[in-house]
């Protein structure tokens, strides 16, 4: 399974977000051995000057519920962050 989490924000409004997301992903991966994760962003800003970031998590479907719970816990620790949208895909 793959979980994609994307969000848009003006970089100056969240100067420490990159380090926080990297730490969050490390915390989650320490909890789930075998989890593969990435953090990407679009190479250009949108027409409102926002960056678009994408977190991607690849994992076995058996841990989905636990992963979503852990992700929610970790996101809550981040405090004020941009609105996040989740999409889940399965291998075909």
C-alpha cells in the first residue's frame, strides 16, 4: 500500500516545517520496521506562491490502521501546520 499526504503552504509561514517533517518520518519509521518513506516537493511555486509537498509511505497493508494512528499522533505533536490531505493506493 501507499499513503500519499500532500499539502500547500507559503514557505515563510512555516520555516521549521522541513526539519519537523523529517523528524516525524524518522519517528514513524522507527515504530514500523520496513516502512519506506519519502518527502518531495514540486519544483515550482503555485500561482499563489505556495510550495506543494508530498509525503509518501510504502508499507504492508496489515499495518495500515496502526500507521494511520501513529501518523495522527505525530502530526498532533507538530502543532500549527498546513492542512494535510491523505490519499491511499493499493498495488494493482
